[in-house]
């Protein structure tokens, strides 16, 4: 069974834990209790393949930012979560994305942009703008509500599909260099001492 290491990132209070708990336990947690770091596991079937989701729910608060590099290193894919009622949380998404790319030392990392709290009546973020940002990043965008469960499965499952696509791409890239023509890129070279 394939295991996928998913990391949920975003500013404090955007609903990262609520989304994760809704996926894992099928219920909505409405009291806000800032997370330092929680890990969850769930077996699911996505596109006919049984897989194990290993989900890391991270701290959004700035005082825990030093921990970010470590969990970004181990994650295979990332949900970039903002709250539709917080323009600041949407603005912060670019910072998270850049940090992930820097830590992973890669231009392309599996990610999904998630606009959470879509059940609220007052929105501070224009969804067309969010879709445009996702398009510029080359990643999917999913609207969710941890409260109503709207889009919750879709967000996590879409991320798994992005990881699968990335593994297929990198497998072809490696095959081309190792078994095909052309030079082996520096990252794939080794030195025997």
C-alpha cells in the first residue's frame, strides 16, 4: 500500500486542524485551540488505489516558524490553506510556497491551494483572484468548508493525485538521464570515495 506524506500549512486560525479532523473523524471542531504539530493517519481509496494518508497538521503561529523547515523537508505534498474571511491569510500563501520550494530545493512541488471557511457569509478574498494565483502557481484550487465538509475530501485527494503526477514526471526525468541520452544532472551524480 502506498503511503503519502501530506502537510497542511497556512496562517493561524484558517482551519487547518478543522479540515484535517473533518477528513479523519468526520466531525467539525469549532473551538480554536492553536496546534503546535499533530499527525494523523487514514487509509482511503483514491481512484481505485488503496493508500495511507499520513497527514501533518502544522502550527500557523509565527512563533513556531522555526519548525517549518523540518516538516517541509519530509512532506511529499502540501495543502496551502487560507481562510476566505482573512485577506492576510491569503497574502501569506506566497511566503509558505516560497519556503517549501526553497526547503525542497525544487521549482515544482505538489501543492493544492485551499480556500477554507466557504460557509461564511462575509468573504475578504475574491475567489477569482484565488483561482488566478493557483493558475500562476500551476496548482489546483479547491474551495472548502470544514464546517459543512464541502470540498474536504476533494482537497486531500487532489493533493494525492498531484503527488502521483509528480512521481510519474520525476520517474520519467530520471529514466531519461540514466537510461537515455544526455548528461546526468548534478543532483543525480554521485562520487565514490
